[in-house]
């Protein structure tokens, strides 16, 4: 019996962009289990990011339910969501979203300082292969390095789940592979349930399961029998 | 140190220009506040301790002559604690190489040299020898003005007899903190002084052996002051008492209180302006900073930072931005407080200024400033905290613009594309635009207020000394004199024209209100003593009835046509009802005016006069001065030219200082507002401006879009500033009005022009600084970064 981390029931999300109404999710259902690596695959505008944001407690649903283990996130208030993110979730974003005025190590410290049982920031950076660049500012790092700092930041608090929104979207393929390799290793070594959003189907090869989204709906869920390490990817 | 705290320091370094501009404004406001408050506290502590140490009296009264035995009766008045009787008078001083008439108030000292009340504080030298009748103490300003030292000699004419005196000491007195001749409009340290003499010697000169003509009292804590006055007046009425009055009406004390009031108002008005401007600047800077850090905030929230933690983070940033300004402001305020204190103590004489700055004043000021700074940024903080993290990470939707009203009304094609951008941008953020306009307008208004002081002083001089009082010399007699004195005066060489006047101390009473001042009786067809109305037109004094100045009529709540009760405090002590026939405009003092003959008739006296106004021939002035000094009946001589100069001298130092400070502050505000607005506009529209550069716009055109908006705001703000400045001056004039003087609401065109010029110059300087950034825009770099 697999341990369920997330359970999503009939999730819909409508938001306003300027004066335009966007239907981002139209009744999605799925489950995500402990220790697995899931890839959410779909074209842009398919609702991947919205789903991820709601899973991560960054956004609220219009209707439907989302459970993290026994906790219902969709009825949780601002305070509970903050507590949930602080304790359980690590995020990695497409544009890294580092704080430009802080060094690599300080960017990680920002998270470890508010966590209960974090790694040392330097250790987290070593895990992503940046042990030598602790004192570099984001502007002094390449895109791949910045993304690895972001990953270090996300895993430093030992989260239960790691949510990655297009982590390689802004990177060239070679750098992207390095980043994916780091994510793969974290998943295996730390057993962190990892959800990766991408529109790049090659990446799906590293997942335990691949969930396809289109137009706000889950169209297909595929079990991946033979996982490939990212180092074998080319795109 | 927490990582986020490092971020704060680096954020501050990143926006150092804006922090500097805000710092300037905060320094100005804080310095002004500390300066005013510390000066008020220092002066009042200094004053109170001086009053206490020298036993300053509570009640004062002059009289004609009473036997010393009356003292016991006065002491029995309920509420009276200490009684000091004195002999006082006026002396004319003869100083080598100084032709102009010099007058001094002479005050007797008891034989032990230590009066129970109003003790002189000996600055230099020693007390008088009780056995010598030729020793005097002189007041310090008089000594300084003439370079007198202990041991110097001069001669004085007391009651018609000339005598040589030796200066035994130089003294200060709580009675003469500010020394001003009763009939003058400003202090004249060179031509008016105070002499203290042994009572026996002075009594001999005035034939006052065993008698007195001046009493001062101190009151017990449970005394009822008005009852004491009434009792005292009753006792002294048969001895020619001139009406007792309380400390609050004592001239030196009143002038000092007036000064306190002025400082108090200034301490309220100016720092308030700065707090408002600083809060506004912080608001625009912080809202921009927060907008730019929208995603960073979202990230922090994504990782579990609470809203409160993020709010606290930015609050710390605000506090740190304001901190240097506050610290420098306190330091500058302490320094300016000393400077202002020195300016005051040059005129208001104390043994030493006890500089006082209460810690609670600083703490309160800091708290108010920080609270208003946080209030100014609260909205942006709230907005940042409220946004769902996912929402914050999405790029902001394109700003909503619309076609402006201006474009709809004027043919749109007449406006160039850049001009349209400017107009729409102004219209898109109406609140920010309005606040920026108000901010710049306030800078302009501050400048106008600083110029207003000079304008109003000039105006007072013009009205009071040029249009109203046209005499060259005003002579006052020792006591009311026969009208024949006028003919004698007319015969003197150098006198071209002479007019007599009578001044009688009175108490005006109307309903529940009363006011103690004097009535001037003026000759029927006088040329030298004009009364003017609101529009500076002559007011004629009819042969019956009384003219009051407008401030007095307001004090008494009396209208033209009403009857006012006049209680004469001199001579017959008649109480009469007189119809008020007109009001006259007067900026200095509070007076009533009557026809000379009518006044004497009302008092049931003959043709008495108390002084003469003269027009003189400048060729003969030296001889004339000498003649006047030698005339025993002449008590005082005021030369109008000197009166004007003194008025300016006394005002000038304070005014120059104030104008300088106000100009600096106005520049700080104008620079702060314009620079920050420009800097923010630049950062918000960096992407847009670079895009325009990429498609071929020149730097000049880009600058036009960026700075044209600010130029337009500045141009709109200046007339608004004129209006705000006018209101501010009207408020100041209203707030400072007292029975000593009223500030006319009169602002020269030049003042408006200077204010506009200073604002434009500050705006241009800050515009140019930002323009340099436009010139160095890195097009590729900017277009690559996502914002």
C-alpha cells in the first residue's frame, strides 16, 4: 500500500488576468505518493503551474478539494497555509527567484533560519555541487548555478515534498541536465516526493509516473516502468 | 545577523540616492523640531530659574508719591507675601562722543543693595557702597552698546540736576530681560538703559525722602491676584497710583511670552510639514521597492515566511531608511538650538542660557517620525502581505491606461506621442500625482512663508513709520505739561513743525472685558500722527468720541457705535462712557485715539500735553539734541530713524537665520520630492523607455517622456504652492497675532517669484541627476531581464 501525500478531488481554478477570466483547472483528480518522482506534462496554459501552486499552498482553489496527507488544504486559511509551506514544502521555480541582494549561502539561510530541522546552508549547496560558490551573488552565477542554489534552498529544510515549476525552462539542455540530475539524486537519496512541471516530454523519462494535462484537465497518467537517469537525456 | 537583515542593508545601499533625499527631508524636519522645542525649553527653564533666583515680583504699580508708612498697609492685603517699595524715575545720560539723546530708567536699591524682589544679578563689578551717592549699576546691554566697563564715568541729569556717576557694576534683572522704552516699538540698547542707585541718593534727587513712587509685590500661593490688584489700587488711589498690574502685563515678561508663543507655533507648523513630506516620500519609495520585490516577497511566502514576518522585514527597512535622518536631525537640531538660543540671548538677557533638551522630547519626536514613516508605507506593506504568493509570481498585468480627458477635449493629433504618454501617465496614478503636486507645493509654500516674514516687517515699517508716524523726533515730558511747551518747542532752532499729543493711561471696559492701555489725544489738524484704516486711507478723529484700533475693538468685542467705558488711571481718575466712532489699523500695540481737546475735556483737565512730535531740519539736529537733553521737563526723545533701524536690527538676525533655514528646508523638500518621483518613474518605466530607445527614440525624447511628466507636475504645483503658501502665511499671521503686534498678511510678488525659482531650480537639479541615468540605459541588458 503506497502512502498518499497529495489527494486532489475535482479541482477547479478560475482567475482574472487584468479584465480576462482564465479557466486554469477544470475538475482535476489525482493522487501523489510518498517518495515518488512525478512529472506533470502539458503545453503552456494547460494548468500545470496552477495545479502545482495549489498543491504548494501558494494559491487557492475555486472549487474541489486538495489534501496533504490528512490535512485539507482547500479549506485552510492563510495562517495554516503559511505553516504548511514552512514545514513541508520546498519550491523550485523556472526563473530561480533568488533574492539578488543575497549571496548563494544567504539565499539558502533565508529558509533554514525559519525551519525546524534544516541542513546547514553550506551542506545543501554541497549537495547541489556548489560548495565552492557560497559567497557569490546571483548576478555572479550562471543560470544553471542559480537554479541549483534555488534547489539547495528548497531542500535545505528537509521538506516532505519538492515542487518544481519548469526548473529547466530557462536553461540550455546541458545545464538543464545537471539540474535534473540534482533533483533525481535528491529524490533517491532523501526520498523527497518530487513533482516536476515541464512541457518537455524528454524529461518524463526520469519520472515514476507521468501525468498529462491539457486545457485544465488531466488527460492521461502513465506509469514509467524503466526510469532513465537524466544523464541519458538529449533535447 | 539574519540573511534577510543583510538584504535590508544591501537594499538600502541600492537606493542610496533616494535614501539621501529622504534623509535630507527628515533631517530638516527633525532639526527644526528639536531646534524649536529645545529653544523653548531652554528659554523657559532659563527664565524660570532667573526669575526664581532674582525674586521676580508678581505685581507692579507706579504712583505719584506715598509715605513709606503705607508699606505696612500694603503688606496687610490678603495674599501679599513680600512688599518692596522703590523710587524710580528717568534720567538723561550724557555720553562723550554720542550726541543723540540717551535715556535711562533709574531704579532704587535698598541700602544693603539686596532688594527682596527684582534683585539685579551682578555680572561684573560689585554691589553699591551704601555710603556713596555717586555709584550706579548699569544694565548689560547698555554697557555693551557703549563699551562701558566697571570704573567708567558718565554724567546723568536726574530731575533737572546733572551729576557725575561711576559705574560700580554691570547687572541683569528679571525686570529687564528685554529692555524696551515704554513708548518705543523696538529695543534700543544704545539709547535706553537702566541705572540702579542707592535709594537715599535717588530719593534726595526726587525729594522722596521717606516716600516711594513704585511698589512691587510677590504673592502667596493662595492669593487671588485680581483682588490684590483691586485692594492695592484702592490703597494707592489717593497717592496717584497708576493702576497695578500682574506679571503677565509686565513689558519684558510679555515680550518674552510673545516670543515663546511664536516659537511654539513654529514648532507645530514646520515639523508637521516635514513629517507629512517624509511620510509621502517613504510611501512612494516603499511602494516602488515593494512592487519591485513582489516576486521576492512571494518566494519568502512560498517558503513559509508569515505576512507578519515580511511586514516586519519591510518595517525594519523603513526604520533603517529613516534612522540616519533622525540621528543627524537630532544632532543638527541641538546645534541649531544653540544658535537660535544665542540669537535670543543677544536680545533677551539672562545670566546664561541653560540649554535644555529633555530626553522625552527626542523620544517622542523619534516615535512620531517613525510612526508616520510606517504609516506612509503601511498601505504598500499591506498590499504586499495580502497578495497570494502564486499571484505575486505571475508577471503584473499590463498597467491600465486610458485616453485622457485632455486628449478628448483638445484635438488628440495635436499632441505628440511622447506628450500623450506623459499625460496618460499622470492620469493613471492620480493619487500619486496629487501627492507629488502637494509635496512640491509645500516646498513652494515653505519658501513663501520664509519670505513672508521679511515682507510683513517691511510692510509694518512702511505703514507704521512712514505713513502713520511721520515725525522725525518724538519728545515725551516727565509729566503732563501745559500746551505752552509746544510754543517753546516751535521756537527752537531746527524745528520745522511741531504737534502736541497727550497720552493717558486708561482701562477700557466693555461688558465683561477690560484692557489696560492708553489713549493718545491728537491735535485736530495734525500732519504727523495719521491714523489709517484697513485700506491705508486716513481715519479722521471727530471732536467727540473715540477711535480704537481694530485689535482692541476685537479684544473688547465692541463695534463702532457702541459705548466703551474709559477709566482714567491718571489725574482725575474719572470713569466715562465714550462712543466708539471708528476703528484704525495698527500693527504694533493696542491703543485708543481721541481729539486732544476732547480728551482733556473728558478728563476735566485744561490744555495738558504729554509729548510733542517734531519735524526737524537735519542741519541743526546736533544742536537740537543738545537742547533737548538740557530741558529738564523732557523725559524721553525717540528718533524715528533709530526706531526703524532698531526694529530692523532686532528682527534682522532672527529673520536672516529663519529665512536661511526655511530656504534649506524648502530645497530639501523640493529636491526630495522631485528626485524620488523621477527615480521611481525611471525604475518603473525602465523597460518601456529602453524599448522606445530600441525602436529609435533618442535620449532627448526619452528624457522628455520621463522628465516632462515631472516638469508638468512641478509647473502645476507652483501655483498650488502659491495658494498653500498664502494660507500658511494667513495661518501664521493669525497664530502670531498678539496685543504686542499683529503680522499683516502681506506677501510681495518678489517672494512668490523667489519661491517659484527655488522650486524650479531644485526640481531641475534632481531632474538632471536622473537624466544621467537615462543616458546610461543599457538597452540589451534591460530587455533581457524580465520585469
